[in-house]
C-alpha cells in the first residue's frame, strides 16, 4: 500500500482534533443571561428528545434491514461483512448529524450574546460552530472509510488482487447504503418537523395574529427552533456525510475496472481517499483565512468567508495535482476531472446565487409579483426555479464530458472513473464549504433567542445579517452538494454495470453483460418508472408537511383562543404540544420515502431485470436532478424575495405584498429544505441498493419467464 | 395498394360531412335575446381578431422555416417535398383550431338559450358543437395524410419499394413538424392569453372587488371569454390535430423497417391510416348513443356521454381486429398493441379522474387544506399532482411492455412498430373523446354569457353543471392525449434510429449505426440536456402568464379606480384594453418555447452528435411526460377543489377557505391549460425536428473533431 494512503486517516484524525479544539473554545464562551440560557436549554431539550425518538424509529428499520442482509449473506449471495458495513454507515451518518446539532444548540445563545458585542464576534462564534460540523462530517467520513479499508484489506489479503478489490469495494457500498438511509431519514423526518413547525407558526402567528417571528407568545415557536436544529443542522450533517462518503466509495468501485491489469489497481482505489485527505488539510488552512477586523461590515465579512472557501479550493487543487501525479503517474490526466469537478462546483454555486439572491433580477421579479397576489408569486417562483435548472444542468453536462474525455483519453473505463473523481474533487473542501452552510441555522436560532428574550433590536439585526450572509455563502455549499449528487449517482450507475458482470459470475456461474441499448424495452420501461419515483417521494414529503402544518396551525389557533392572557403575554403557551405533534407526524411520514428508495429498485429488478434497473436509475437521475435543482432554487428565491420586501421594498413588512410573499416562502420552505435535498440522497441510495441486492435480483429474475 | 386504404379518405370525408351537418343543424337554432347576441358577438370579434394576429406572427415563422427547409432541399439534404409538407401540416392544424373555434363562438349563446329550457337541451347544443370540433380534427387529419400518401406514392412510383416508402414516410414527418409547430404556437399563445386574462380578471374582480365571475363590470371579462375560445378551443383543436396525425405518421415511419423484406411493407404502412378510418366510423356511431330524456338529471347525462365514448371504443376494437387480420394476416398480433393502447387510454382517464374529481379524496384533501391557508393549498396540490404521475406512468410502462412483446413476438422491430400502433389505437376514437373535452369551454362561455346578460340563476346553474360534467369526461380525453404523447414520442425516437441509418447512407455514403449504450458519454450528456428542456419551456410559459396577469390586474384596478360609475354599473368598462394587453403579451412570448423546441435538437446534434440527440430525446420524454401529468392533474385538482368549496363546503363562496382555494386554482390554470399541454407537443416536435434535420446534422457533425 502506498505510504500516501496514511495521509487519509491522519488528516481525518486531524480534522476531528481541530473540531474538538474549536468546540471546546466555543463552549468556554459566555452563554449570556439567564433567560437566554433557558431558551437555549428548552430548544436543546426538545431537539435531543426528538432525535432520540427518531433514532429509535430508525433503529427498528436498521435492525430489519440488517437481518435481511444477514440472511442474504448466509445464503452466500453477499459478503458477510455487508450487514456490518451497513450498520456502521448508518451509525456514523447519524453521529455526524448529532454532534453537529449538539454543538449548534450550545452555540446559538452564545452567538446571540456575542452579537451584542459586534457582528464579527457573532460571526466568529457561529462560523466556528459550523466549522466544527464541517470537520466532524469529513473527519468521521474519512476515518470510517479508512478503517473499513484497512480491515477488509487485511481480511481478504489472501484473495487474488482484483477479486480482493471487488470484495472490498462492494462491501463499502453497503456502508454507503447505511449512511444514505440514515441521511434520508434525517432529511425527511427532520425536514417535515422543521417545515411543519415553521409553516404552522408563521401562518397563524405572522399572518393571522400579526405578531413577529419567534415571538414567545406563539405556541409553536419552540417547535420551530427545535426544527431548525433537527432538520437544518442534524439533517444536513447526515446528508453531507452521505454525499462525502458516497462520492469516495463510488470512485473506489469504478477504479477496479478502470485500472484492471495496469498495475495501478491499488493506487486507483487509494486516490479518492487521499484526495479527501488533502481536501481536509486545505479546509483547515482555509479556515484561518476567515478573519476580519472587530468592526467589520457585512461586505467585508462576506469577502472573508469567500477568501476561506476559495483559498481552500486553490490549495486543494494544487495538492491534488501532486498526489495524482504521485499515485497515478501514467494516468495523471485524471487530474483534469478533479479540476472540472471543483470548477463545476464553483459555477453551480454562482448560478445558484444568481437565481436566489435578491441582488439579481429573478428573485426581484418574484418580489414585484407580490404586489399582484400570492398566486403570481407562486407562478413566478415556479418559473424561476425551473429556469435555474438550465445553466446548472449545462455545467454538469460539460463537467461530465470533460471529466470523461480528459481523464480517459481513449479509455472509457478510466473516463467513467474520472466522473466519479470529479465528484470527489468537488466535495474535497467540504470541511469549509459545509461550515458556511451550517452556521446559518445557528445564526437563525440566535435570532430566535434574541427575539424571545427581548434583546435590543440591534442584536436581532446582527443575527439577521449573519443569517442573510449565510444564505449567500450557502449557495456555494448547495451547489457542491447538488452537483456532486449528479456525478456520484452517475458513477454509481456505471459501477452497477461493472457489478452485474462480477456478481453474475460469482453467483450464477456465468458472466451476464448488460444490454444497455436505449431501445431495449425493459430499459425504456425502467426509464419511465425511474423518472416518476422522485415525484412520488417529493409528493409524500410535501403532503406530510402540508398536513402537519395544518395541525400545528389548528393547535396554535386553539391555544390563542383557549389560553387566557396569552396574547397579552401574561401566561405562557403550551410549547410541548406543538413539539409532540411535529414529532409524531415526522416519525410516521419519514418511513415511506425511505422504503420507496429501498424497495423500488428491488421490484424493478425482479420485474424488468437488470437492464430495467439500469434504465430505472438513469430515469430517476434525469428527473430527480432537475427537480432537486428546481425545488432548491425556487425555495431559495421565494425566501429571499420575502426578505427583499421585508427590507422595505413594495410596502415592506405588514403590507399586502409582504403577505403574498410569505405565502411563497411558506410553499418554498419544504421544497428547498425537505423534498429537494431528499432527492439528492434518493438518487444515490437507489443506485447502491440496486448494486447490493444484485445477487438476489439476478438469482430470482433468472426464473422469470418474460426475462429469458 | 389494398382496397382497404380507401376506407381512410372515405371515413375522413364522412367525418367532415357529418361535422358540416351538425354545424348547420346547430346554427339553425335560436341564439337568444339581443343582449345575448351582443355578448357573443363581442367575444367572437375579439377571438377572431386575436387569431388573425396570431396567424400573422406564425406565418412569419413558417415562412422562415419554409425557406430554410427549401435550402436544405436544394442542397439535396432533403426531399423537395419536405418544405411543402411542412407548410400544409401547419395550415391544417391551424384550420382545425379555427373551425372548432368558429363553431364554438357561435354556439355559446345558443347553449345559454337552450339551457333556459333544460339541462339536456343545453348539453345537446354544447356537445354537438364539441362533436363538430372532434370530427373536423380527425377528418382533416386523416384526409391530409391520405392525400399526401397518394401524391407521394404516385411521385415516387418508380423508386424501389423500400426506398419509396422511406421517402414517403420521411416527408410525412415534415408534415407532422408543421402541425406540431402550429399546435405549439396555438397552445402557448392561446394559453398565455386565456390564463393571463382569467387570472387577472379573477384576482381583482373576485378576490379584491368581491364581484362574481364573468360580471360585466369587470374590464377583463371579455378578454377572459375570448381567451377560453382562443386557448381552450382553438389551442386544443390544433393540439389534438397534432397528436392524431403524429401518432399515425410515427407508426408509418416505423413500419418500413418492421416489415422490410416480408412482403407486407405496404400493408404495414396502411394499417395506421385504416385504423384511424375505422375509428372515425366508430366515433360517429358512438355519438348516436349520447341521448337522454328531455328532463334527464346530471348523472343520467354523464352515463349517456360515457355510453358514447365506451360504445365507440368497443366498436373500434372490433373493427380494428378485422382490419388488422386483413392487412397483416401473418402479424395480426399487432392487434394486441391496439387493444393495450385503447385500454391504457381508458385507465389513464380513470386515474386522472380519481386525482382531479371532487368525488375522491385527493381533491377533497386540497379543499380541506384551504381552511388553513393558500400555502397549504399549494403544497397539497403540488403533492397530488406529483402523486398522480405514478399510476399513469405505470399504465404507460405496462402498455409499452405489452405492445412491444405481444405484437413483436421476437421481432423487436415489429415490437417498436407496435408501440406506435398502440398510440394510434388510443387515439382512434378521438372524434368522440375530443367532443367530450371540447364542449366544456363552450359551456363555460355560455355561463359567462348568462352572467353578463343577467339570466335567471337556474341558467347559470345549468351551464355550470354542464361545465362540471365536461370536467369529468374531459379527464378521459386528457388521458388519451397524455398517454398517446408518450407512446408517439417513444415511437418517434425509434424512428430516429432508423432514419440515422437511412440518411447517413443517402447523404454520407456509409451506414452510421447509433451506439445507443446507456453509458456512452454523449448519450448521458444528451439525457441531462434533454431532461431540463421541459422545465425551461414550462418556465417561460409560467413567467409570461404571471407577468401578463399582473399587467391585466393593474389595468383592471386602474379602470375600477378611474372610470366613474363603473362599480355601480352605470358606465361600461374599456374591454378592448385588456384584450390588447393579452394579445401583445401572447404574441411576444409564444416564440421562445417554439424556437427552443426547434433549435435545441439541432444544437445538441451539432455538439453531441446523433447519440447525444437520442439521449436528448429520451431525457426530454422522461422528464416531460412526468411534468406534463403533474401539471395537468395538479391544475385539475386545484380547479375542482375550489369548485368543491363553492358547492358550500368549508364555508362556501366568499369564505377565507374559498379565497385560499382561488389561489390554488389561479396557480393551476396556466399549469394545466398552457404549460402542461405544451409539453406533450414539445416532446413530439423535438423528435420530428431531429429526424428532419438529420442530413444537416450528420454532415456538419462529421467535421466536429470531438465527435470522431
């Protein structure tokens, strides 16, 4: 094994150590006044209670799938390590979210307190808690992959090289399934919770009763703040853990075929891990660039954040060149894939910002429509979201073509490996880009705390400024997440084809080559079936949010009506009821999307055979990718269109235009924070499930008369 | 040529003759009082003026494309008949819409007048005007195809058989492009006009000023009624003309390869035309089943309509069996494809109704959400629309698989032909199914007339009942349109592959076989690029509607404010201004979707080569089909959810819930009547353009260094 391999686990440990240092540093800071602590405590308790409940539900799911995988393993349709890899993937994905949230809930009041001093102090606390999350995600991700690699490498040491690598990579895919399942639960459950609470609280509080956001008289206000933590922080942590490890695992799987017989098999597998390692180092160094004078204005802070992100990206690009030349001296052209991945990520971030920031015309056009009615706000927002998919899809198309050709140079197998590596390149600096995404909800909660504890207006203004700043830089983070999802899913589809060859030989005794012609009727049928799945999953998430939000709205109205003295601020509302309603609904509804993702590929495999599955995966990718961008950007644009009006345009807060824009924001919230991100996970999860159940599908489908 | 061929032109003439008889019969009926005539006259003038304007704009487009095609023909990259086929397709598609609308505007007041007598009398007038439209569409469609076939058959009589058939079918595809382009303009232009007027009128009239729909004091009321005619009638006519002829042409194109060398080449080409012919006969006979007693209730009328549709379908199935056995005695298993097509159409109609009728839970759930807020109405509706795509896609998948295997029995070429034939089977009874769809807008206009001329409430109730009845049966019609679009588009993609072989041999001197592997990077890039196009087109349509609606709303507000005595009914509003605003906007905005559909496949061909185009078409089909169903059904469900509340549920008309449901309806209108149907056309247009410009694309792309 190349000594360079060790750079991966070492960087991972470094990331975790630096995260611990940052966390302890933050926790030593003042948490503020007693009321501030109390609010933070209430949110923390609610969030922890919810997560406990969620992990309980998820454990049952994991236990069942574990047993099923164990049976498959006992039937010798799978490696015996698969069930355990699955469990650890789920565990660590959940842990990433949990740790991120734990630091988040502890830093919100501290951010409020720091914001009393200055904007920059607030940013430091919030950003470093985001940085903890970023480093935990990449650190845990890379250390887990490294450990599994070391274990499997030792266990299968006596196998012939290619067979050994096949066993290692296919087992690691089960690890990915665990991570993705956990992430899907976290995104869907957390997303339903947070958006239902948010929508329900806003509908009655802001629109009907006319009290401000986060007003302590609103019975759903604690649920709303709990939701930010379990959805936007814990959910996002699990989500990006999944993106990160999946991109690495997918490239490792493709490298076996890409370098077969060239003598570079092992180095090809090591490259994604080592790239991740140098990305971590770059992220840590980049974080030191995020500095500004104590009295810095918003624009200065923004450029400080950008300096951090771009600094890390440039550094990572340089280090990646060195390690690629070292590990793959004969095929270092793979480096161009890394570079196209990085560049595509930046470009997607740019276009995301163009369509969702109120500095540009698309979002402003939505604000302008608010003068007419909520309906035109919705129509214009749908239009902006759909339009935004175009440049982003084109960027990804160009990235695919350039990665394929520049890294492959005639070898289509290395070309496909290049597509996977492009995703790794895109996500290599996740440590810092995630920080810019994750500190937003902390700032959001800090604002809630300021409002509920009645701080002077300047504090809320500063936390709002931090939140807005976060929205802008988050565009970059989201660009990386969406783009990498498309590339990784594509790489996994390629891996699926390779696995069909390997698995059919191993379990059926003969090599089954896929007939991937576009006019194969099974494949066409699969494409149609796959294309509709993202719609089905989005549908059930949106329905759950709408219905739970209505329940919350009813509950808030009931409390306003029945609890005497509530509106006058004399009595406290019953916060716990709203939390319970959200918890129950989220728990009930999170199951079906995850089950769809896991069961659909199996059913398609049994009915339409492996060609049908290939079509299914590509159909899902085509629709899912476009829908995910549409939902993310429509939601973002509606959100900022509302904020643009709140800045005083078109009548400002309280005007009819503002009310219309709130409808847009309310519709957009579950699109951008629940349904949209779930699709990114879904696409990869479906591909990995298809690969892991291949043995079973090939075995059973060989008995299906119409598949002969 | 089989004598059976002549059944096609003869049935077509029969259809046109019967349509003339029905039209004259209707026109002899009483048009009502003087004010009723005046309103009808105003709407007629507005609609005719708009269509004139639209045809002017469209002619410029047609002239330019005609010249381009002529140049290609002079460069010998195309048959010299192509430009002329293109022109006639456009002309007759437009004519179908125009005739349908001419009869529609003349029958609305007559429907109002007949509704004073009884519900059944109203139905008779409205339904027979819808029947005129249905028969004109199928009659013109089939006669045009027959004439072109006779001409080309004579011109190319001396060519070798297969070459002759290739020349005939590829020229007929240009006819399809003309029809589809015209249809796209009609749908987009008409759709923007009608929905902008509708939304603008409702927003200010119903919601802000609190006056009823179609109130004569509303300055946009004439524009709204004009819109119904130019969008929902003329647009729908052109649209279904296109669906009808495209399905026939696509099957004819596939038959050349399917029966090559079997001796059944000609009969294979004749079958789609003959099937259309027997479908016309069945539709005419079916229309006689639509009878009910003078005092019949709504439920009785519904079953009378259904008797007509299903009677025609059963008859058509029987006749189709006979002609299939006659024309293709060795391959009469193609009949199963016809049957699966018919059955799939019925099933899609069933599911459409289940998701959009207020008798079922999905639509009622939207109504229930209206108690909470407009935002939850939107979310629930988005969810219903997305969910509804699932069963419909599955029905189409099953239809594809059964058509392919049952008609092919081992021959994949005949299997693909079977998919095309399934679409012909589905649309064979269009004469009558379109009638049930087309009479809705006539009834809608009749209601408007009743309102504007102050008829007693029972009249409006009856026209509303007719409209509601139409909504229910229209579900069946829409099912056929959507399902056939998917099957036809798929057939056209198969035809594209065949054409690449033919065209490359003819123009490059060597046979170019497509490398359609799913992992071909050009194909993947094409899939992504294709998937995003339906979003781009929908986006520009929705944007145009939102912005024009805002302009209309501003204009209505201005007139309410500035015209003294308007609200008291003492002065008349300036109706013409709203019509002008809509006309200008529709003309300006209808261009870009049509240009996208025509230019995108050319650009993709030049950059990614023919494999990229194949991916592009299938990617567009995957996303476009799902989006089209989603938009159609979300819109339908929102519409009926509003009507359910208007029936007195959740507070009835004027309640907060009603206002929230109006927002849903307003958002849904452009989705279901402008963007959604445009996608059905887009998918086929893109495929046909790809085929017709193949000579050019192959020639130029052979110089592109990266495509070597």
